[in-house]
C-alpha cells in the first residue's frame, strides 16, 4: 500500500507541477493582491477526489469524453501562457467579483485540478486502490497549500528580474504543454 501511495503521489506531483506554476501564481497574486491558499487547496482537493469517483461518468452524461476535457484544459493553459508571455490580459476581471476570489478558478482549475490531473487520476485507477489515490491527492494538495503560502517569500528570493525571466520561460513551457495536450487529444 505504501508503494502505491508513493508512486501515485509522485505521479500526481509531476503532473500538477506546482513549482512550475509559480510564475502564473505570482502573476495572479499581483493582479488580485491576495490568494486564498486554503480555498484553492480545498476546492482543488474536492474537484480531484470527486473526479476520481464520478468524473468519467459525469462527463459521459454531458457527452464529453476525457479527450475533449483535456482539450478544454489545453486551451485555458494556452491562453494563460499567452498572457504571461505577451503581458496582455485575456481573462478580464469582473467588477462584481471580489479580487481575491478571482484567482481561485485559474489556480484550482485548470492549473492544479486540470485536465492533466484528472486524466492521470482516471489512469491511476487501473493500477492502484482508491484509498492510495485519495491519499496521494491529499498529500499533493498539502504540498500545493505550502507552496501557495510561501509564494511571497519565493518571489522575494527570486527578485523582480528572476520572476520576469521565470515567467517568460514557463510561459513558453506552458505553451508547449498546451499544444502537446491539444495535439495528443485531437488525434
């Protein structure tokens, strides 16, 4: 059981890639001033565990397959990467929403609990027990929470130049991930 938990945790950690998402998170925090780490982690946890048990069936009810779901995630990631790379605002802030709550959606979904994570969870179900996967999800969301809480410290260590360089590099990487997700799921 420990082997299952460890393997599932490492697999999800690689797919979630919270450290690679730092430039996006730092950018969003600048836009909204504060990120609710607890809410983001809890929402992502609920999304991932719910998807583990009912996701594939729920998507089927709406006539959406996993590939279509992955394409939607790829498009959202692509647009976020364009924002980072070109310094433009594609996702406009709604004036009636509180600024801090605006960061929940792009971070909780699709960055953390996105198409890649959801597809991985479904794939893990073929080899690992539900309990092992649930524990792996929980461990990963605990790590996500810690990273979200430390974002300001990480930004201070990197400095404005380091954040800018990291932002551009990861924007290009995100573009590549989005294109690959799209290409993989269209064929």
